[in-house]
């Protein structure tokens, strides 16, 4: 995957050329989806965040600095889109039971040895939205609690608390033996 966009592609996108937009979409779909999956509760939400991100890219391609890798700018757009999605849907979250997660690693084995990428994504997706968002921003994206509080409009202490609770829930999900009877209650 090329990290930089050609001037021809940038000019095509800025003039509304559908073929250029489609080329960009196909070129960075997997990259974008891997980011969105970590923030969304399911694949449908991920697609919604991703598509909104692409719309922002197409509308604001003039803000992209061709001297910088496109992936950096695109990642920032997707993360901001995920945070906006979180803020918009904060009061519309549901409880998710562990039985909805397709595969849980065998508790008799070392979970870190057997945990695959998609299994980890499924576990992260099972977290309540506020925990999931703080967890992703802090652990995966490398933001500090002050930055997270400003991005999400929450107190620094709330960010720390949400991270702590996210880690607790993930540990519990990794060690639960009978996942059919367990459920995650959104605090």
C-alpha cells in the first residue's frame, strides 16, 4: 500500500472524479476498516464510520498535505469520526452478552498465545462504547488522558476510570470459563 497519494489522484478526487474516489476507497479500505473495527461495536458500525470518513476525505482533500503520508491524515479523520459517532450514539448503547462473541480463546491455554487479531477485536467490540473508545485512544493510538478528555469532552479522571474498567472487563472476558452464562453489563 502506497502511503502517499499522486497529484493526479488528488486532483481527480478534488474535481469529483468517481473513478479516482473508487481507486482511493479500494486502496485504503482494509487499512481504514482495521481502525474502525476497534472503535465500533460491530461491522455495520465500522462501515458507517469508515464511509463517513471517506466522505470527509472526498470533501476535504484540499486539506491533505501531499508531503505527508496519506495514512496519517486518514487515520486522524477516522479516529475523529469514531469519537463523533461515540458522542452521537452515547445514549443508544445496548448490553452485549459474551454469547454474541463467536469465539473465545480456550481458558485452559495461555490467552495471549492463542488470541488472534479478530478475536481481540471482538473482545474490544464487546466493551461498552465509552470504555472501548478510551481503551483504543490510550492503548492503541497512544493518546494521554488529558488529550482523551479534550477529544471526548470528559474529565481526566473519567478517562482514567474508563481505561481501568475496560482493562478489568477485558481480563474478565479472557478468563471466563463459561461464557454462555456470563454477560457484560454496561456501567
